[in-house]
């Protein structure tokens, strides 16, 4: 396991359990305690945890969400794998709504392979990435969230509700069989809820580490998702659950 992937898993565990212990993490990942301490030191510098004697606790800020730069730098290979699979779902001439997630951002970077697309997004990074490409680009406008480089609020919500699109593409922080699709902050979650209402098809991009997890706020019921794209085959229980709901699974 790469160090970056291990740190991401530690961060996920910290956010879920609110506290992690050095000794337990060292045993879990079969590395030295010193290695885990270095991981926690890096996560502390990123604002995700505060180190304590023998471990670390999640920061209040990280229970809300991680900075876009931090999210974008982790699990790049996984996100690219999901993005390439999702690209096959997009047809020339599609109209799309795309959220500001780092996984969706990887997909955005591949859209120049398609033709005659219209993209509506609240991602500041997406606006920069797609500028100058042969894509009709519509910004939601709204209030800037510096931490996630996203636009939110009433202006963004009003813009989203003016359009109906072929496909809505979103990601999330966690997915639970009981609680559905969950995310880390309410302003973005409210806008994504409105996006979901405006699409003929809702595509969820979610990597394998987010299954059977919980996050701060519910984004949607599982029933609202039409296609789930992930990087590894989900468990048999999950495949049966998603099949019962009529959700197409791509992995």
C-alpha cells in the first residue's frame, strides 16, 4: 500500500471514529509506530487531525470537509480509474451537471474527448480546466467556499433549477446501505440535491473506501441514483442491494 493511500485510510477512519491510536494503526497496516506518527504528523499539517498522546483526534474542521488541494492530491490512480469508466457513459451532445468533487474533476479533464457538450458546474477548478475548450460552459455563480473551491448558496441554487440535463455527475464522502449517500458539508449538499432533481440520469462516482461509511449530512437516498461507478467490485451484499434498487454498477 502506498503511503498516500494509507494516510487517506487513516483520515477516513479518524473522521468516522473521531479518534485513532498509533499502536492500533501500526498493527492494522503492518508498519512501525514511527511510520504512523509521521503519517499523523502530515495529516495534522493538512488540518485533518490533532495529534494526542498515543494517537490523534479528528479536527472539527475536517469533520466538515477537506480542502480541495488535499482531496485532489490523494488516490489519484483510483480517481482516474473511475473517471475513465464514467467517460464511457457520456455521449456526444450530452448536457451535464457536475459537482466540485475531486473525482468528478478527473472526469472533467477527459471531456475534451467528447464533442458538443454542455457542462453546468459550481466548481471553480472546473471553470479553469475547461476554459478554452470546445465545450459550452455554464457557471452556477454563487458564494465561493474557499476550502472546496466551490460556488454555493441561493444564486447557485437558482441557476441549477433553470436547467434540465441529460446527466448529473456527483461524488460523495460516504455511502451506507441504511443512510444512503452522504457528504461532509451542508451548503454543497443542498446544491447537489437540487442537481439531482434536474437530471434524467444521476451518476454517482464513489471509490471502494467510501462504502459502509458515514459522513456529516445525507445527500440522497440510494433510490435516487441510476448508475454507480467505482474502482473495485463491491461486496455481494452491496451488489444485491443495488440490483434490487435497479442501480447499474460499473467497476
